[in-house]
């Protein structure tokens, strides 16, 4: 997504921010830091979520790629909050297991990245016309 088309949200930042959740969750598991599960569950608190609910909705609400990204983004935050809850309750081993490749968290991260990429193609196509 270009800055102009996305109100300052870029594909690279959105992808990086959602991939960074794994490191944040792993760090909390290692250090024993308690996580704010309720905030993590909310899909409207991160930069991408804020954009999706404002400029993104205004510009692309009728596009299936936008609807898909909304769904995948919401699911990602639900899965991330489940991992956070496990880390808070059960600690390091259970939390790390929940974040490994092949886990629901791993798949959800991939799905949101793919959905961002698909919407980016729409945004770039609209802006190049």
C-alpha cells in the first residue's frame, strides 16, 4: 500500500508489525512478562487495524480483498490473544509451542500477510489508473 492511498500505512510496515508479534510473544514467554490479552485481541488498536476501520474502509470497503483482509486480520488478533493467554497462564514451554511453525499462530500470520499483499495489488492498480 502506498502512503498516499493508505493514510500512511504501508505494506512493509503492516507485514513487519504483524510478523513482529511472534518476537513480542516469545519475549514475554521467556521473561515471564504478563501480556494484555484484551488489547491484543482487539483488531482495531494496531496501525493496520486503525487504517482498516477508517481510510481503508472508506476507500476499499466494496472490494473482496478488503473484506478478506478484515477477516484475516481479526482472526490473527484472536489467535495472537490465545497465544498471549497461554503464555500468561502456562508460561514459556506452552507459549513457545503455540508460536512454532505449523501452529495456528503461524498459519494466521501467513494468512494476514497474504491478505495484505492481495489488497496492496488492488490499491496499486487503482492508483496507477
